[in-house]
């Protein structure tokens, strides 16, 4: 499967999307689309470490596996969305980007990519 | 100001909202509305520690302060939304709750509460 084509399609469809990458739980990228050269490697490492921490600590509420994580700061919204338990898509939006569309496209990508990555 | 009345109003307005609490960055609650007796104390401690970690590490992208953090798992969506740099609202939604409305009401609450908490 052409992972890059799927990533490019998501980036095109979500208003305000700046960069997107398909990564393993080790934070290493399989493929990325990053026209603005954002520092994806550092972000990938940070976000995957948060998810690993959450999967250990979420037993309190018995919440189940983490599906999506979104962090909004003054300038950006960063999404981390699971594809399988081992692979995630990280996407960065401008603060005024289309948040709901981002969630939708990332859930849709999961369905498209999960068989290939299992 | 009656913090509890503001929290109750948000809980009423957001479809699927299960519990809400106003907490300091130390994870200690000022007030809570928690009819289903969810384990808010443990969650507050976990989420505030994530935010403290992020505020240190987000220098890579120069993102600015964390405004909202949302974590969706199989069963719940948990929001942590800043009021000031020291106080946050934590809200728990069922997985099929109204995510967009939650974001909106939490941003609105910030405007209403921030003067009181500064």
C-alpha cells in the first residue's frame, strides 16, 4: 500500500493541516508529508511516550486503549490517532484548523490502514 | 463566584458528559460535579502530570501554553482545558458524547472563570 498517498489525501482534506506522519510506538516514522518542515521527529518521540504512559496508567478508569489524543496550544493542535496498537498517525493543525474534520479523517484512515499494518 | 453552578451548567449542556471538576495544577479539586462517582482524583493527578510534562517539552515546536488536552479511549473522552496557567477544568464524556460542544463550553468557561482565579 502507498502510505504516502493516504497521508497526502488526509492532509489535503483537513483545513489547516500542516504535517502528517505514520509512526510506530517507538516514535520512528514509516512515512511523512511535511511541506513546512516542522520538527516531527521530536514531536513523535514526545507523543508516543505520552501514549505509552497512558496505556499503563488508564487502568484507574478502565478506559480501554487510547484511540486519539489531541493537544491544543496557542499555535497548534496536535493529534495522535491510533491505527493499530503498534502504529499511530500524528498530524499537526494550525490552531484555527478544522478540528472535527481532522478527527473524522483520522478515524477513517484507521479503517483503511489497519489491515496493512496488523 | 459559585464555581459549582458553572460546572453543573457545563455538565448539563454537553451531551454525554459524565463528570466535571475544577482543579489546580497540583491536581487538587476546588469543586466537582460527579453524579456517577468516577475516580476523579486519580485522573486529575494523571492529567495534570501530563500537562506539566508538556509545558516543559513543547519548546521544540514553540507551541505556546497548552490550552486543551483531549484523550479518547474506547469508553471515554477526557478533556483537560486550561482556565488560567494554574487552574484547569477536567471533564469526562462517554465515547459517543458531543466532542465539539465540549470544546466550545470549556472555552466559554475559561472566559467566565479566569478573572475569578487569577
